C-alpha cells in the first residue's frame, strides 16, 4: 500500500541539491575550509580523514568548479599546497544547506 | 557511485570549528606567548608607565606567536589560519584587561584620598579582579577548543588570586605587590603548561617526511 503523497513535496527539490557539494568527502572538505581562513593539504587530509588520493581527486573537482582556490607555495624547501574556500564555494555550501533543510522538512515522517 | 570512504561520519561545522581552534592551541605555543605577556603586564603593575606600551607588546606577542606555531605544527598536523580575531588575540587582550581592570579600580578608590595609587588605599582584593578576568578567558578558550589544560588554568587563576587576596604576607609585601605577584605566578604556570604541552605535542605528532599529496 503506497503512502499518500505529501502535499508540496517534489522529488526535484531533493534532486536539486548540488551533487558536487552533496558527495560526503567533498562536503567534509568544504565544511573544513569554511571555518578557517586558509589551510594546507595536510591539515585538510587529517581533519577529513580522507586518503591522499581521494582528497586530491575531490580538490580537483572543487577547484574546477571554482569553489576552492589552490595555491602551491614553498616554506623553505618544503612544498605547501594552500587551500582556501572561495566566495562561490561559500555560497554553494550555504545554498546546499538551505535546500537540504528545505527538502528534509518536506519528507514524510 | 562513490564508495563509502573509511572516514568518520560527517562532522558538523561546530566540530570542525572546535578542531580548528584546537589546532591553534594544542601545541602549547600560545601558552608560552601569553605567559611572557603576563610577565610584562605584571611588571607594568609596578611600573605603570609600561601599561601605555602594553598594546604594542600585545601586537608584538601576537606576531611572535605565528611563526612559532607554524614551525611546530605545519609539518606535523598541517597549517591552518583561523579568521582574524581568533587565537591568540583574545587571550592576550584578556591578560591586558586583567591588568587594567584592577589598576583602574585602585585608581578610583585611591583618588578620593588625594593620592592616586597610594599604597595605603590599595584594596587587598585587587588580584581577585585580575583572576576573574583571566579565569573567564581561559574557560572560554577551553570551551572553544575542547583543550583541558585551559580549564586547569582557569581554576588556577581563581585559586591563585584568592591566595594573594587572603594570605597574610609580612610587611615586605605591600598591597600592590600582591597584584604583581599574582601575574608572576600565572606567568610561571603558563610557561610551565606551555612547555609540557609543547613537549607532549612534539613527542606524539611526528613530522611528516614530505607534504602529503598534491592536487592533480
């Protein structure tokens, strides 16, 4: 027996959350960068628990979307990859949160 | 479809914020810097014209903290910058306030006698004012970072300030000395706590051989 459809519910609302942000690993990266001004690769890797390869892959996608700025520098002779959430990234995170909260509130109990 | 990673469950923003603050204070560098500044403020309670330079010293300490912190953490737990206004400026500002508040109260209470900061007019409870300010600041840092030693420092601020209020010193210690000694003892505790935290941090967080990974 199927449940009656909830008035106002719309599958597109749930599907409308941005998949780029919705992926758990990338969401963790964005959330981690949202609370700092800047951070390096090692810090983000430790905080998110992602593997080196996994994090690199996610950062490539986020950088391509313009959500994370990546700067390669050196500290003495040691390379450092510095990551910073862009304004577009902050806005994407904010939008994702609002849409998810809205979508979840429409789900049947 | 993305396979489940071996990461922990998704953390809230609050958790990330607390861990970022923890990253800023867990290495002990902030205790050392705040400890040195506490010593300076303690001296300034005796030589009050130094208080005029206290803001300059505060900025100097904040600037000195950054390279020390980076050197300790960047190759061990990574590099992260907190937004402006985060560690160590709130703690340094609290130390300055802890010096200014009792000095200001004493000024108000002694000016009526016609002799500003006259020793006979100093209230012996002046250290308690300083202790209350520091206790609040350390407790706030403990709450933000989850680092336990700041709760100890908060309790110590209260205990030490009450001690210097109530203990019956001999005639060699005048009322203004009680406030100065309070700052000196707190400076010693901060330096000791910072040293222990730093030694433990260095021992338990090995240096990574190279920067982990690269963005492809």
